C-alpha cells in the first residue's frame, strides 16, 4: 500500500531508523531535521530503498517556518501518517550543576511545542480527508521519562510528559473523526542521546529494534507504545508509592547527562 509519511528529527537516532524502516517502493517520505549533512545521508539511504523523498532542514521550534513547509508538502501529496519525533535532551551536568533555564526551556520548545507545531497545522486537512473516507494517523514520540520523572532530567521529563498528556487528549478527540493517534514512550535504545547518559541504562536495545517496535505499533494503530515492559512496570509502580519514598528510590539511581557535542 502506498503511503505518504512525515518524519521529524529524521537525521539520526530513532527518526532516522523509522525513516529507513518505512522506506520502500510506493512510499513518499517527507523528512525534517536540523543537520543538513546527516539528513542528506538518511534521505539517500531511503531513496536507495525505493522511496520518494522530500526533505527540509528546519528546526521544529520555528513553528511558522515549519507550518509553511508542511502545508506546502501536504498540498502536493497529502500525508496519511505524521510522526512527530524530533527531540533534544539536557539534564544535570557531569559536575553536578543543574541544567540551565535556557536548556530547560529549549527542551520544552523543541520536544513539546515542536510536536504540537508539527501536528497542529496538518490537523484540519487530516480531519477533512478522514471525513471523506481517507483516515490518517499521527504518532507522537514521548519517552518513558513521561511516566515518572527522574531527578536529573527534569526539563526533558517535563517536555515528554507534556507530549504524553497532549497525545492522550488528541487521541480521544480525533478517534471519532477517523484519525488514529499512537503515543510512544520508549526506554533506552542505543543512540547519540542515550550515550550521553552517564550511568545505568537498563534493558537498552538497538535503535533498529526500537524502530521496529514503534513501526509495528503504528501498523496496528495501537493507542500506546511503551517499552521495555519491565522498565515501564517499574516506573508505574513508583507512581503508586508514597511520593517521598519514590523520591528516595529515584535519587539512588540518579544519573548525569554529558553536554551535547
């Protein structure tokens, strides 16, 4: 079946793996990322697999420029799947100093507001096409950190919790209109972002394995995609404990985050 798909944050990590996993004959991929060289490499890989490629070097935090590009693409070849994946991370520095206001606010602008800026402008046309019998899909990539914030990644967890909450509300609102929404909350997978995490990374899997889990969830139009199961269970159990006890446990597993290169 032919598909027209948008993937943000497509130059590396999960976004690149999702793009490569989707690429094939009959698939039109629109790829957005900030890194021109890395995006060009992913675009070439996907084209070699038979996909038709459109790409743009954009920061999802620039909502106006993003909307202009996405609406132009949608007018040319309407999207039936929108994957809002772009994200950044910061956190407590290796020397113990907390993340700055600038770092925290940038994560919210990119991770949360960037996801809203990706999906929001496309919703009216997605709704119109769904009403005409052409249902669409949206996938929002949050994080397992959305389920229970850990002490050293407050800004990141807040931004991802926001995606989780917005995605849950969006799914409830759009399902009757024929738009399926999948909210994704992965744990650790091998990527440049996770390698900056100084400390334990339990149940870490390859980026390709993570992308496969996400793509299968999208294929079956799952409401939620959370993994790995044991880490998800642990996070949810922490939420059932008295807050002070949960805080003590989380402090024992505190981690630092090396600065992005």
